[in-house]
C-alpha cells in the first residue's frame, strides 16, 4: 500500500516525498522502520522525486545520530523541526539548527510551525541561518499568510518557501510561495497538483473552482486527528488504510460517520481537472 | 482636513466611506459630532461614493436610537458590530442584529471581528441572518483567509465579502472577496485602490509588487495603536494630523521614531502605479 | 427589589456596595438611572456601608464627567477600570488613571482584570500610581492567585487588595487579601460573609466546608452570562428577578434548566453557618 | 552530586523522589541512564522515601516497555503523562492510561498539565480512571487552584492531590491538596518542606512569611528555562551544577545575571525556619 500511495503521488506530479511527518505517526516509528520506509521510497521513486526525512528529536545528540543515519540510507534531503519537548529560546534553536546543518551536506528545509510546536523561527533567526548554505527552504506553517510576503521582502529568493497548511495553500502560492507540502495529497494527489500547476500559470478561476471544492477536505488537515482523517480519506480513494498505532485509535461512532460524510461528498462531486499532467513544471521545488 | 482626506480617497477611486470605525476613535465621539461627520462626508462625496456609519453600541436600545439618527442624517448604509461590552451568545447576537435590521431600510454590512470583539459571527448565524434582506455584506475580519472560501461555498453571492484586515487583503481579493475595507487607505489611497483594481484584472505580478512594498505599512493596521500609527502616516502624506483624543496619547520617543522610520521608508520607495484610475470599475462593492 | 437586595447584603455583614458593575448591565444604564441607583443605595445603606460607583468609560472626558456626577450624588468611593474599547498602553493607562484621581477626593479602587478587559495593571504601573493618595485599593481579577503575594511583597499595605473572582476568593483571603468583591453575594450574602469572616479568624476547616459547597455556585460568576446566572440565583433566593435588558436575553431551554439545577441543588444543601454575624469585624475593608 | 542532592531532600523531609521530570531533561536521557538514576536513587534513599519514575512516551508500546523496565529496576511508583507529541482525545487518553495501569501493579500518579502538554485530564476522565485501583494520585498542574476543590467535591479522598506548580502550592495545600511536587525543592529543600508542614498544622502566618520570601524563587519554576534556572539555584546552594545537555545551553549574559540576582537576593534574606524537622508528619503523601 505504501508503494501504491507513493507511486500515485509521483505519477500525479508531486516534486518530492517526505517521510516521517511529525504530526503524523513518526513518533511511533522505530529506527529500523524509518530505514525501511526511506529505502523503499527511494526505490519506488526511482529518481522521479527526491525522498526527504523529517528530523524531529528532543536532543541535539539524537538529531545528529538520526541525520547521519539518513545520509547512510541515501536520503536526498531533510525537513528539520526545532527541538521537541523543550521551548528552546532563539539562541538555543539557532545553535541546534546550525549543529545539524554543519554535520551534513544534505539540503535542509526548516519546518516553521509555532502553532503546534510553540517555537517560532523568526525572520531574525532566518537571517542568522542564511550562513548555512544547505538550509535552502522553509515549510511555512505559521498560519500567517502575510509571512510569505515578509520572507520575500527580507530574503528575496534565498529560501524556497513551501506552504505547510492545506487550507491556505492557494493564497500563499498566489503570493509567491514556491511549493506546497500538502496533507490531503495523500488521498487526492491529482487535485492537489492541479491547483499548484494552475496557480503557476495564473489560471486563477480554474484553480479557484477546484480549491473551493477541495476546502471541506483540506480542513481535515488542520485537526489534531489529521492522521486518522487523512487515512480514512485514503481508504476511500483506495490509496491507503484506516489502520493507526496506539495511542491513536481508529475513528468510531458519530465522529467517523461525520468525517466519512465529508469525504464521500467530496468524492461524489470531484471536479474535472484540466490536462495538467502535460503541464508539469520541469523544476522541482526542492532540487 | 477631513474634507481633504475624504476627497483624496474618492478621487483615488474608493467605492465608499465609513465613518466611526470602532477600533478608531468613534467611542470618543459625541452624537452631534457623528452627525457633523456624516453630513459633511455626504456633502464632500456629492454622490460619488456612499457614506456609511458604523454602529457599535452596548444596548439594543442605544443601537436602535443610533440607527434612527443615521437615517435622519441621510446616511447611505450601516456597518454593524455585535453588542459591545458583553459576549452575547449566538441567539442573543442574532436577535440583536435582527432587531436592528428590521428597524431600518438601510443596507447593512455585518462586521465580523472575533479577534478584537470576542464574538464570532459563524456560518450558521449568517444562515439565520440571510432572512434579513437588507443585511447584504460582511466585513470579514476573522483573520482566517479560508473563511472567504467557506462563505462562498455556503452562500454563493448572497453576501458581499469585504476584507477587513489590511495585511491579508490581496490574498482574500484573489480568492473572491468583493472588496476591501482598508485602513492605510487613509494615508495611501492610490496604492490601496491600485491593488484592488489590478487583482480584479488578474494582473497579479503588478499587484504583488505594490503589495510587497505596502506590507510594512499595512502592518500598522493590525496594532492596538492603529489610530496613532495611521494618523502619523496621514500626517506624512499630508492627508491628516497626529492629533488624538485621550485616553489615546500622541506617539513619543522611540516608538514614534520607529513608526516614522517605517512610514518614511515607504514614502521614499513608493512604487509607480499603473494608470489605474482610468480602469475604475463601474460598480460599487457596496451598492 | 433593589432595596431588599441591598438591605439583605448589608444585614449579612458586607462592608460596601458597588453600583454599576462593568461585566454587569451598567453599559445599558442611562446616566439618570445611575443617579437613581446611587442615591437609593445611599439611602438604604443609611451609613452602614459605603456606596461605590464603577467608572468604565471609553474617553477621559466622559470618565471625568461621570466622576464629577458621582461626587454630586454623594457617592462614597469609586471603582475604576482602564479605558474601555481601546487597549491603551502603560503610559496611556497610567495617565488616564491619574487624570481621574487628580480630579476628585473620592477614594479609588483600581479594577485590574486583564482577562476580560485586555489591559493589565502591572506592578510597575501600581508603583507609579502610588503617588495618587486617593488610589487606595485594587480589585484583583488577574486570576493569578500569586499576584496577591507579589503585591504584598512589593507594596506592603499601601493598597488594600480585594479579590474580584469568586472561585479563588478563599485562597486569596488566606494569603492576605483584605477583602472580596463578590458576585454570588447577591444571592447568597450570608454564606459569602461567613467565608470571609471565618478566614479572618483562621477557622479554615469551617470555611472550607462552606466554600466547597459554594463552588458550583461560585462558578456561575466566571461565565459571560454571569448576569443572567446570578439573577436566576437571586430569583431563587428571593433577592431579585430574572429580568435583563437586551441584548441580554432571559435564559431559556436546556441552559436555564441546567443552571437552575445547579442553583436548586445548592439551596437544597445549604450548610449551617456559624454565628458569624456576631463576629462581624469592626473595620471596613474599604474605609 | 546526584547523591548529595537526593540526600539533602530526604533529610529535609520530603516524602518521595521523582526521576525523569518531563519538563526537565528526561527527554535527553538514554534508557540506561534512567536505569542508573533510579537504582542510584533507591540506594541513596534506603527506604526513607519512595523513588518514582516519570513516564512520558509518544506511543503506547514505548510506554509499556518503559513501565516494565521501571518495575525491573525496583521503582516504587510511576508518574504518568498523557501521550507525548499527539493531542489525543478523551477516549484515546483514557485508553492509554488504562493500558498502562493494567500492565503493572505499581501505584500511579497522573500528571495533569494541559498548559504545557495540551491534553487536560477532566473530571469525567478521572471518573473513568477511578476503576484502575493503582491510579491513586494526581499531580495537579492545571494552574486553576479551584480544581482542588472540584476534585474534592467529586471524588472525596479517592485521589491524592499533589500540587504541581510551585507558585500556587501554599494556596492549594490550604484548600486540601495532599502534597506538593515541588521544583525549587531541588535548591531549597528545607524551606519547601517547612511551608508544607506549617500549612498542615494551620500555622498560616509563619508559612506566609516563608512563602512570600520564596515567591521570586518559585517563579523560576514556571518558565520554559526552569531547568537552567533551578540548576543555577542548586549551584548557588551547593546542591547541583549548571551543566545542561544540548539543545539546552547554559545561561549567559544579561539573562544569567538577572536570574543570579534573584537567587542571591533570596539566599541573602533566607528566613529562619521553625524546628520543622521534628514535626515531620509520619505518613507519606505518596504511600
């Protein structure tokens, strides 16, 4: 099923695959399981899209160890969160990022999500991090769309900006974000890529129709149970299963019924897509 | 100065003038001062743009009284907040809005700002309010850009949506908002209107250049001291003065210096505008 | 009914009466109604307890006007909030307080409630306000019980501290608060005074029994609908009616049933009180 | 130094030692380091106070594994957090707690800290957990002092309540909390125990003097850098060192100077303590 899912996404035109999402079930994965997922992903991709590992560790020591392993496994890039389980201050967070960046030649995308992880990577901190050549991108999840403009004003094209919040992705792409680290792409890869490609071609009306249709589904991405919700969506589009690991439990009762209703309504009213695959942009947001 | 300011805005192409902004100094105005401002505004506008009064009262009785006065003064529309000074629940808020809407034939724009006023007007409440024919628009200030999409999905074109937060206006206009109740328009009317008109023509790149330039100034709109900040900007663009009424105090020291720096930087780097006045759209967002 | 209510409270042993609570219905009162309430309160009290007016205005000018009227009406003290409807900064808030304090010889209690009114009166601001001799007390509603200790450490007995949050009153009295500006006292004056007096005598076990019984009722005080809830409680203890002014609506349906259940449970299990009236302390917290 | 610290606390009269505090550096500890700390703690205690391990894991599987190890190491009790890194809902959190409680015969104290960990263990959830005989206590860190009264009203003595927030400990002990999981006890064990014992004897005035003196130090416990702050305090009272593991960094510059000032002021004005050791209560809050 992992193979089918990765393959469907790459076929739809995504430019990269990220393994080990931190709001996902990564914290329940053993090291050998991560290795297996990375190696398997690389094999399935077969060079069509880079495979990236998310680094979300509580100590600098553990993070360095994980990064070294990622390199050994031939991972092609890193997504990097501030330290987990401690609200590090600016100096500590920057030191943490630098220690990791200096230890590897892999390209790094900083994951900036103060809503879920409390630590905000501020513009001043990005200024400091600009010295690290391999920190090349940011997953922008501050939920403030104007942060795209602030980043562009301050850094021009120094950092690739990838929107990390499904429900505001089209807005951020329109204002200059370079990419979209999507959630519902797992269940609806074609629609996700269609919006991205249409916006790049300034075909706003067509993109808006798909985005409006998509919104009730995209909202599943900003809930604590996004894993269960997106997996249920994947089950309905034949790209995954509902299975989760404890402490997560499979949805039940009224909640499952309600979410299933949203998903099935979406599937029943799927918009027709333009021939977007033929227009796949040649450059990857992450290369 | 009031005359000069209103005239400059209408000449720049705004489609309406709102008097008595509630985050502004309206709460320091006496009734006779409101009357004077409304009547003066109508005279200056001379039919070029409707003049609207903001209703922000603590009791239903006071609000009804104010609305009746507005009508007597020939006000052409109302902006309407939930009750002040009490966190009314859904039933109470809807009853309040209905009581006011039923008392007048003036068109009403609901001002939805749960961040500053605690009460959110939810989609379900707008469903209920759809029965009131003269509630025709919403000033959308929830700070959630996706709310534009949610409103469009639920109500189609039943309500005109006007963005009420300067820093996310271009994003919301791109996604289908009908207008922009702007703040920095008081100091920079041409640039504000230019962005609005360019977006309506899908000239995104040109709009983005102006919007990025504008952002540091637009951020002055989302601060508790927006009145002092915008007035200082107006003073610098010769469209107003710094004078405020107590408890507000005129800016001083480091704070004034910093804000002045932002404003003067903006003025020094003003972008050239397209010949947008010739392209003023014929329909008013508020008629 | 106003007479009965005030009389019941003074008979129970309260040391002061405050008119015009700002989370109450004061914002729906006309000036002449305030005058009537103050004058009537003074008459009923007949010197047994001072009558205090709450000042909650949006402009310095309006506040000064209201304070002058209060003096004319023979009000014996003022409770004073930061400016309404504007998040004044420290300098502005202190200037506001000073302007009012300097205009009158009435004793003033600052009402410090950053949760409901956004502006916190910090220790540094109280330092500045210490110059105003007639600012003698603070209604402590920050919800942080440790603020009592912080105030005592910084100011000793310079300010009387009166707890403004029913649900943490016993804790604050135990740690040195001088009084309690109570909410449920309107419906349960005897029990409120009993806790206050028992704590002053270090009879903690007896006070705890009453306080635990009282807690589900005291929680009615920290809800946006405290007016409706407390009025319903007063109706049940024959010290008031349910009537409220719009935009507030009388409770209905499930909500009314639930609150009524809490109130009736409380009444049915009222604890026996010690002979506390005989032990009424001779000094008023507010004189 | 670990030996000296544990010994000092037990000599001062604490009733238990908790290893692996989750806001502490536990997330940087390897399993074998935890084992060493537990075994060493048990040896130093030599039966004078139980040694408890904090369980803060991201998956049920990892938590069960850790609990089994704790038992092997002869740990005498567990402190248990909701799952880390996932905002489990009520059903999931209760299932998680039950799975762990059912797997062991060790007594368990639930750590209820929604401020730092987002998940609140509600009264209804405690109702459900009452079925687990070995869940015997709660570390109450909701920051709401009235929660002590709510818990007592609902559950009587079913759960021991231990205050988990230094700055509100005296208030909660006065209202019936059974114990205090203290932070600054690491640097000031005698003063911490003195307050606890004096409150139990209703010697409120004496306790208040110590508590007021203690407050500026206790506030070090409610800051993200509590580890660095408390370690600096321990260094100054010769009960520890400043050393921390990355991503934490040792304090420097103005921040270190300021905190050191607070600590040294506290040491310079240490209050004399009553002969409290002679009055050590015979029963442990945790047995």
